[in-house]
């Protein structure tokens, strides 16, 4: 029997996220698990008169390809990818990885080669197609979340099929405030950070590009970041789990960085000229996501959190000029159970201990988004 929740999710993805139209070409990419959703997407896409295509990727095979790849091999793959992407109107990428640490022992130079070769393809997807990224529930994700698979599936479908239209409406006052803000000051345990977002613009994220979703993001003026930050949520990058990350900034640049893996951390931050500068600052508001589970697509949306992202600045409407082969969303939670904290925009206290303070932002607090 087909799960009715999968049917509902497919409709959210095609109608709300990528808004598929008749005769549009859509690529559905599945990493490991997620075939059930891909099949439903194909069925519904055909009903809409669209032209679906599917790529099935196995992460174990992908690791083997990474291990042996050369620059010459990547040039061939890059040409194939760029030829294909020109025909696409929309893309849905489903991540159902069985082991998100599959690449933990891949040589850093191989990962760098892969990231470099993939960048033109991914940039084209982001800038020239309607796209959405998502995960699909499996035993690996349930284990990371500390849940049984049944409980995690219930949580997953609740958060992924919430009323994103109502969330989006509640986000616009925050966007308008960010658009007229000059300076940001963030305070918290091990954190005292200042930067400017003057004239940078901001983006509302309510289910169009990520499922689950729930953030409003902008980019700092590239050279304006000063102070220090301590992140209190774990994060996985290139198969390695990092905890206790601390960054110190001077005129935009990370001049000192520590974690439980100092050497690997600093190699990532030395990837290129832009990897020690911040490409994104975002405020998370999803009321159903409260605890980190080492999964960026969920963790960066945690209610009462913000994330601060070394690397590439995306979106022409909020681009600060920072280019990089990395884009690493790292999360800090400011609710009282994580030590609290404050976000100030100019002289206005915007959020305290994870809750919005101005009356026009109260609809974004969890108790008001869950109805």
C-alpha cells in the first residue's frame, strides 16, 4: 500500500516547492533511500504533463569513484553534467544516505577535486532551475535523531508537510526588518559577534528550496565580521563530525578556529581564499525542529537558532561577493536549554533566549506557528 503521507509530500514538492508546469523537464535525484517518494513524484509529474527523469545514486559506489578519480575523469563528467543541466526546468534532490560518514576517509585532495568539478553544475541548478533539497527518512537518520524509525517517520512527515504558506506569511516582517538593518550584534555563551548587513537584502525560505524549511537568511558585508562565536550544535562536513567549534574573526576573516578536530577543521577553512569568510547569516524558525540531529537540512531550521556559514554566498539578491568551493552551515541554538542568547538589529532587541521580542515578530514564535 502506498503511504498517504508520501503522496502528500510529493504534492508539496511539485506544487509548492518547484511549482511544476506542463511540458517542464524535471530531474529527480535519489541518494540511496527514497525510491518510494521518487516513484510518487514520477506519477504526479506525468499527471501534471511534465517530463520526469530520475538519477539513482549509491553512496558506496560514489565513494569508490571519489577514491580513484582524476582531474581528467572529472572534466568528462563535468561536460556531461553541463550538457544535461541546460535542458532542466526543475530539480528535486532526495538524500536518503544510509551512512553519512561514507566519505570520512576519502583523501582531502580528492574531495576538493570533486567539489571543484561539481561547482559549475550546482551553481547552474541553483541559479537557473527551480530546485528543492530534502532528506528521506531511514534507519540512519532515526538513529542520529535518537528515535525509533516509526517515531522518526512520524516526526519527519509532520515537519515536511506543515503549512509552509502560513509560515511564509509570518516571515515577511522579519525580512522587512532585516532589509532595513545596518548592524547586527549577537551575544551568548562564548559568543560576542558584530557585523553589518546594510543593503544586503534577505531571503525568505518557506519550503521552496528546502524541505523541511524555516529560515530567513542574508549575508554579512564580507569584511565587517568581528568578534568570536562558539557553536553549540554538532555538524558533519565531508564525513567528519565536528563539535565545540569556535571561530575568532577580524575584519571578516576567521583568524583562529578550534574544534574536536583542529587539523581537519583548518584544512577545510584553507580550501580557498573565500573559505575563511562568511557567506550567509540565517535565523531558524521551524517550530517542529528543536534538537540537533547532525543533519544540516534539519538543524539549520531549529526554532530559536541561527547559523553562520563559512564559504560561498548564494543568491543574487543577497550576495556579498564571497566565492568558495565550500558552504558550511553551522548552527548555534539560543534557547534557555542551550544557554540562551540575544540578537540585536541596530538598537533593537530582536530575539532573546530563542523567542522574538517585537510584537510584529511574535507570530514566528513556536507556539504561534503550531496550530
